């Protein structure tokens, strides 16, 4: 068993442990940090296995975009985040552990790729994994690729359409009406006659009622 295989199993074990931690911890901040570690460890295993494109895409797409989306969704939910913001230092140890583990994985990955040890699976083409995927995607699998793009586009349009349905009590904006609005529609001058205020009648107290 060479260094590449040992690193592969270590990264797989770290990814499994971090994934279990994501669904077991109660703190959403800890879950997000462990999910980042899970994605990064899985990407390392793919790079060692010879799938460089998939590993880099996992880091760029999931860690760089999906994690931001998940954090945005958590912020949009009705969650009491005030206790989470208190005591920021208590989240620092787990963050440092995740950062150190990711740094060790990066250094190990660089050492594996720079060593003479070959990856678990060789590159399927002389141009590398990325060139092979691009050549196969835009030649042999061009039609499925276009169909998948159309399906995703239809899904996005359907999701937006569902959010725009009319609901009782919900407020909606009319951009066309807002663009056509004029200053006279926002401010209206009303002429009113001045009315002299009437002084209120004095109120007699019980003590004043008995006086002659």
C-alpha cells in the first residue's frame, strides 16, 4: 500500500466522520463548518483517484456557492440567532480544527501528486481528466448535456412561477406601474377652509355646584 492509497483512505475516513457530525450536531454553525470539511475531503479523494475536474468543481461549486446559499437560507428562516452571535470565541476552536485539517489535507495532497507514486486510476487521455471530460461531453454526450440544461432551465422558471402566485394577504409589487408613476400621483394638494376652534364648555365640579 503506497502513499496515495493511505491518503485516500484517510481522506475518506475524515469525510465520513465530518458527514456524521453534520447530521448529529445541534448548532447550525458547527454543522456548516463540518459540511465544508466534508466537501473538501471528498474533493481530495477525487483528485487522488484521478478525477481532478470533479474535485475542483466540487470545491468551487459546493464550497464556494452552495454553502453560501445554505447560509442565506438559514438566515432567512425564523431562527433565534441571537444566542449564536453571543460568545463568538466559543466557535473559534472548531473553526481552527477544520482549518488545520484542511491545511494538512492540502499538504498531503500536494505531496501525493508530486511524488512518484501514481494515482489509483490513471488519466483516461493524454490531455488529462479535464480534457477527456470536455471532449466526451461535447461530442458523444452532447444531446444529454443539452437536455439536462433545458430541464434545469425549466425547473428554475417553474420555481420562480410558483413563488409569484397570488396569495390572500400577501403584498406584491407592480414594476410597470412604478415606472409609469408621475410626481402628481405621489403628492396631492387639498384645499380646506380654516375652521375656528370652539372652546370647550367648562366642567363644574361637585364643590362648585353647592355654592350660591
